[in-house]
C-alpha cells in the first residue's frame, strides 16, 4: 500500500465501507488489543465480536466511526458514541487505531481534529476515553492533544478460581 500523507483521506465510515474493509478493521482491532493487553495472546475472537458490535451500532445510528483511507482501504479508525454523564452529553472514544505502517503520519491527530469539530457542531463540550496505564505512547499522544486524567480505574486480580 502506498504511504503518502497527501493520499490519506479522513471521513465517516459508511456501512458499505465497514463491510468492504472487514478484514482490515478486524486486524486493526486485534493489533490494538494486543498492544493494550499484552498478557493475552489470542484476542482475535474478541476483535471479531467487537467488529460485529461496530456493525450493529453503525446500523442503529449509535456509533460514530471516522476512518482513515489510503488506496481505498481503511488504515485506521476512530469509533465513538454519544453518552450522558451526570446530565452532560459527552463523546466517548471507544477505539482509535492506526495501522502500524502508517503511524507517524498525523492520522490520529487528524481523526481527533475531525471528532472535535463534530463535537463542537453538536455543542458537546467533553470528549472522554480510556486507555491502559502501560501504553505510554498512547498516553503521550492523548496528553499532547489536550486530554487529561480525570479518573483512575483500579483492578485487583484474584487469579483463577481453581487456584488453591
């Protein structure tokens, strides 16, 4: 695939594009999960399940999916949805993923800019997301784009129930 910044188009992902790029999108989801959850070695079924969720949510209009295209193929996407939190409408970014071969081309920045323009048009003042604490590159990216930590999620792993 050609890697030219000028040939990368950012636009809404249609249902047709979703179906035509299913392989690429599932691979992007899987790669993203492997980065964020390195202790899990096979997340392909989870990626496929999430792809089916994307289809369902794009069909019912609850998903906002912006994609980066190069050569007619999806090379990245941002999946968000509108939600109410304490009476305030927000945009929650569920996923933002860029193909490793295209990182550093400003694609993530362009998708963030796109979603920010959408939010302002809809009078939405807050965009939120979650990421894993060990994904330092992603944390740096979000900090650079004006995001800040507002809450911290804790987990306690109790191990397998079969352990004695």
